[in-house]
C-alpha cells in the first residue's frame, strides 16, 4: 500500500482496515442499481459465432494463472491478464459476460468459490471528480478508484449488503471510503469467506468494460490516473517477491479489460510481456441477429 498521510485516522495494517470495511459495509443501506447488465440473458436468444479464438485465449490464461497461483510463482512474466479489443459492436461487452460462465465451469472443483464482477466505465461508473481525494497520493487514489467499484459489486454478491450504486456506497461510507483500496477490499472478501483457512483459493473474475471512457473522463475535475489504476490492479493480480497480498488472501483476481483502443494506445498503456490481447475481428453475417 502507498505510504501517505490520510485525512482521517485509520489503522495502517491491511487486516484492521479490512475488518473496519466489513463492519461499515454491513451498515450501508442499499439502493436500486440502474443499467445493471443481465449477464445470464445477454446471449439467451442467439449464438455469437467467430469467437472461438478469443475464448481459447481467455481460458488458456485462466488455467495458466490458477497454475501459477497454486505454485506461488513470483515471476511476473509468467502471469496473464486479458485485454479485449475490437471495433464498436464487435461483441466485446458480450464476450466479457460470457467469459464469466466459461470460467465458472472451467474452475469447478479447483476453487473454493468463483465470483464475477462486471464494471463499465459508463452509466455512473466512469471516473469523475468524486475519485479525487485531497491529501492522498495519486497511486492510493487510483487504488481506491478501482477498489470502490469492485466493492460496490462484490459485497452485494457476498450478501454483506443489498445491491447498491457507486454513489450510494460513497455516501454510506463517507470518509471511510479511504478503506476501499483494492488490496483492502480483497482482504475483506477473504476474511468474509474465510478463504485463508481453505486449501482451495477464491477466484474473482473482474471485467472492466468501456475502459476508453475511463482514460479521458468528461468531467474537468476528474483525476487523470488511468495508468495508475491499471498499475494498482496488476500489483494485486501478480504476486511479486516483495508483494504477495493475493497469495496471503488466498484470492485469485483475474482481470479482463475491454476497450476500443487502437494499437498505438495499447502500446502506451500496456507492456506486452504478460498481457494477452484477444483481438475481435468483424462479425460474420451469420453472427448478427
């Protein structure tokens, strides 16, 4: 975690912060969630073809990361994250949603529980000035920005609270939203599921959709920390010799990032070492309903 001076007194160790976060979340009153994607019915009426190559790349990465996690591999180059790119309307969002089902089926018996979190940087989840926190370092702000979005989806799934919007979560937490750094959110998940005591890990698939909207927020006062947010995610996803929080938590966080980025913007944001790009070609005529 980033060392910085917080505007309110909070414990510095992750365990204490995670327990405080769990207590705070249980007291928050839920609110109706608008624009909630229906992942179960998104493909109920027709098949999406021409996607076998992308599916195979995702599943290879899933098997790879579970193997690396079980081996406690600290070589960063061995781990994978998925980046889905393609033209508008090529099926990126749907591929994110369908991946949840594929991954859940693949991991049965290999993990304690498989959870899925879908975050879109539209419909109230985009970066705004509300993500700016005075007196807090940029890396910590970035970690809170992604952590609070994960928390708004993950904790209702865990039945710690009712369904909520990002805004209602912020209002319910107040200054305690500073507890929502991504490692603290994942540690809280681990505590709640008692994952640290189990032989099998908890798997969390995190799909970040429409990420090109997060890079250039519409609101002038919004912080420009998209690269820092991605760094915060990858620091948790990939255990290194000096930072193995996910191993301590017994939680595997698997990111799927979807965007219409051009190849030039891909190179700007991602090193090619451990990222798998699932490029989506234009759909064939028989794929479109």
